C-alpha cells in the first residue's frame, strides 16, 4: 500500500514511498537511533535482523534473484559491520541500495542527546565505503530525498552494476518533503558493428575455440543468449557454473575441464580472472564485458586481442556465423555418476559425493561458499546456483539464501565450509531464516582449507600452523531456535540426513546438517 502523500508530509515518508515506487520489497536492518523518523512511520518493508552482515547479505540475495536489495545501517558502527558484504556486492557487480543514518548534526532537542551521538561521528562517514561502492552521497536537504534515492537506484542498476551508499541525518528526515514522481534512467553498453565484424572473422578463422566465463549468466537474457549461441555455434563453455550458473549442466556444450593452451581462440565473457597466470593462454583472446578494462582494479595484465565493451546479449545475439561446428564432448556426466558411486562408501566423506547428494535434493537454488562441486550437483536453470563472490568475504551465503528465497520462494540449500559458517554469524541467520525454506549443509573439514592449499602451492609443503582447529558441533546451536540439526560422519547416512533436513525445512524448521568431510 502506497503512502498518501497529499498535504504536509515529512521526508521520511517521501523516502519510504520512493523505495516502494522503485520496487524495493524489503529493507533489511538492525535499526538504530538514527532511524527514529523511519520507525515512526508505516514501514512494513522493514525486516529486523540481528547483524549487519546478515542484513546486507540478505539484500544481496534479493538482488541475485532479480529484485533490488536494500539495507539500512546504523551510522559508523553498522557500516563497519557491513563492509565485507558491501565489498562482495561491489566486486561481483550486484546492485544494492545501502542506506545509513548519520549521527544527529545539531545538539539538543531533536538532535544529539545520547553520548554516542557525539562519539560516533567521524570526519567523513562516506569515505569508509568510497572504494567499494559506485556512488556515495548524503541527502543534505529534504527537497533532495526523492531525487537522490532515484539517482542512487539508477547508478546501482546501470552496468556495471554495484552497491550505492546513501546517508541522511534525522534532522533532514523530520523536515517537510514532497513526492514528485521522479523516474529512474538505466544504462548499459551495446556492441559496435566493427567489433562484431572483427569477432566473426576471428571465430570463423579459428579451429578450436572455447568460451570462458564466470558471470555471463547473471541476467536471464544473458543466460539465454549464451545458451543459444553456444548451442548454435558448437563452441563449448568452460565454467558453465562459475559465480553464477552460465549454461545448463546438461547442455551439449558444457565443459567440465579443458587445457586452455590447446585452444587457438578464447572468447572471454564477463570474467575478470579467466585463468592464472595471465600469460597462460597462447591463442587469441576476445574479451566481452561491460567494463573490459576492469577499471576498478589497480593491477590487470590479462591479454586481449579484441576487447569489446558490450553487454553479453547484444554481442552474442548479433554474431552471425556462417557455420555450426560439429563439436562432440566426452560424456563427463556419466563419469561423474560413476565417480559419485565409488565415493559413496569412502570415509572421511568426500565433498564431491556430498555435492552429488545435494544435487539429488533438487533444490530451487544452491548458495555455494567454497566447497560444493557444481559438476556433481549439476544445476540446470537460470539463477539456480550462486557461488564465491569475487572479494570472497566469508559468511555471505547464510543471509543471501534467506533474502533470495524471500524474493523467489522455493527451497534453497546453503553449502558452506565450517569456517565460513562461523564467520556468517549463524545465530543472526537463524533469527532471520524463519522467513524462508533454507537448509544449511556444513562441509566440515576442521580448518581453513584454501589457506592450507595456498601454503602448499607456494611453499611446496603443508603449513605448520594457522589453518587447523578443533572440531565442534557448530551447527547444533540451531536447536535453540527450534531448528533441526544432524551430525553426519558415516557416508551411508548422507542421503537420508539430507532428505530428512529438507522435510523439516519444508515444514518450517531451519535445518543444519554438519558433515565431517575430507579436504576436497
């Protein structure tokens, strides 16, 4: 229901109405004394959370599922708690509207009255997020509320997408405002004809081309364009499941792996780090991206013979190739099935086998933080799989699964390592999770596996310290929130435990299955 803004209204009401007009369904927040004007209004979109990481991560989930995520933070402390999640959104091009109050700017009366109103104030609050947002702006006058929020939304939703940060003081929101119906304006780059012609020539002259992507499937139109182009051209797709699902796992052009040095042409779509090291590829490279220079990265040395600034659909849909290649890939799905069967009796439990069993649950969406192998889970549909966000701030999947499931409904699974689970503030997640059907599967290897593997790779030996810790039943705290918990150490129990957790979840209980696994 829209606010009736006829007559005299305050700017808080204008802010709420503007968010609704822009399609914001929920505003996730821990709330604070800087939000008093908003809390005094009819604000059914407000969802109370117990931690800012959960608030911004839930907003990320909404955006991943096609909505526009919005979080409301409490001055400097709230902003500090949310920095990792905001960084995730920025590096992975996820649009967010992040609102934050400022400490009162006047003293006494409706201004500063609590001790913290003085001590929380800093020289430049927006500077804290300036490097990890597309726009930071303060609403300094009540006449600018609607225009500022609409502009922030337009910046967030235009390519390359990302988070914006808008601050305001209680004094501004107390003053009289007016709703004018300002409309947003969204933009994204399209392909040049000369780039299309050059790309067609390079593709047709190549003998063994391959597509490498990471997040070309972040929009449904882009997902469909990549699927259509790969199928009609006969060019295989590496990383069919990268940060998002880019191409169906059952598609004829889905690659499990390949040696990039054997390909004479690599078509890179929406992938800032397509391989490592940067000089690994010997063939020609076509790079297509809304920002092919990745201008926010200080150091960037990946080669590009043809750099195309364009959205994925405009480029792929307009590539007119003369022939379809007769490409036959090996049946890796059957190999995966056979491998999963062999791993089904292996102890400690293999993460690949656990991934296979999670796939058999047929979740509507998988939120994967580090450990699930999509080659075994085999996601199929657009927006059915989300994985490691680029800055890799851990713990985001818990909140994101709730926000994403609120946006799209259905049943979601979070696949998360034990370290990321702890960093995700699980108690704050449990308090929020009653709003959605989410099962959490902890891949418990009792340590920081990525750190251990990196030490081994760089030093050629396993670390002496700093990666292993004592194992606890870390998921059992869900019982304090009337949730379901089960610890699994025997591979023969994996399938039954996951199915039981799904049943409990669909009956309204947040479920956690902690599975003791080997490394990978």
